[in-house]
C-alpha cells in the first residue's frame, strides 16, 4: 500500500541519496573514503558517548563529576564531522540527514535525565523535545513534497540552538552546575527560548523552500 502511494521520483531520490555513500566507499578517492568513514564514525559516536554519561545519571545518587562533563563535551565535539567530510570532499545528503538525528539522540535523552534528577524543568525539556519532533516532521514533509529536492540540512539558527543546548548540558553535568544552580537555570531558560525561536525560523524556511520548488514546477509546466 505504501509503495503505491509513494511517487516513483521520490523513491528514486531516496535511493540515490542512500547510494551516494556506497559510491564513495567503492569508487571514491582514498581521501574521500577516509573522510567519509571518519565523519560517519564521529556521527555514530556522538549519541553513544552521550548515552553512557546519561545512563550514569539515571542513578539519582550519582554526583556529576568533571569526568562526566568532559566525556559529554567530547561527545558533542564529534559534531565536527561536517568539517571532516568537507575536508575530504565527502559530503553526502545521507550525512546531512543523519547529523541532526545524531544531535537529537545525544541531546534530548540527557535533558530528560537532568529533568528526572530535578536539575532541569520537565516543561522546558518538553518544549525542546516538541520542537525537535516538529522540525524532524517538517523536514520529512519537505523532502516528500518536493521529491527529495528541498534542502533540509541544519541552518545557522539550528546549529546555534544545538551549540547552546549542548553547552548548557555540559555545564549542568559538571560540579559547577550544582554549585551554581541559578546560572544553570538561566542557561536552560535561554536555550529553551532559542529553541522556540530556532524552531519558528527553521519551520518557516522549510515551508518557503517547499513553496519555492512547487512554484518553479508550476511555471515549468506552463512553458
């Protein structure tokens, strides 16, 4: 049923998107293959390393240490994978798609753990999570509505939002977070505000991209 309701051009675009990494691995230059493998490894490492830190925090008796904060910061620093891919000319649509997913998997669960420990507000965490789910849904819609042509990679507002949220998480996971709870809360409020603003900006941009492509299609069909 799904196959019948899915336009073939969209299926072709998705197939091309997932074939691109295999082409790099099979036929790419050595530097391209090395850059792609390194970038992919960094992307996958981000939620895994952050997950180990979050898992320790599930035990509410566990006191956050400098080591916890350092490991979480290390997980978030793997976000440099885009630069690694560009350095080796190994950027792919697949990489652009899984990068924001890795960010969310490394960020949202840890924020939930902080909330269960009373170190963040469930309301604020819920707002950030709702924004992330909504933007992920809009990205999927934009790709489907434009047969894979819409550009859905993270923009500057999304990257700024991710940077502030992850920096805030590192601070909250360090001994400094417990020592300075007011500053921790202020950073969490600021990151929530930026999350809302970024969500609105990104959502508008995605819808504008869809409208632009559909308008070009209509104009082309008249000619």
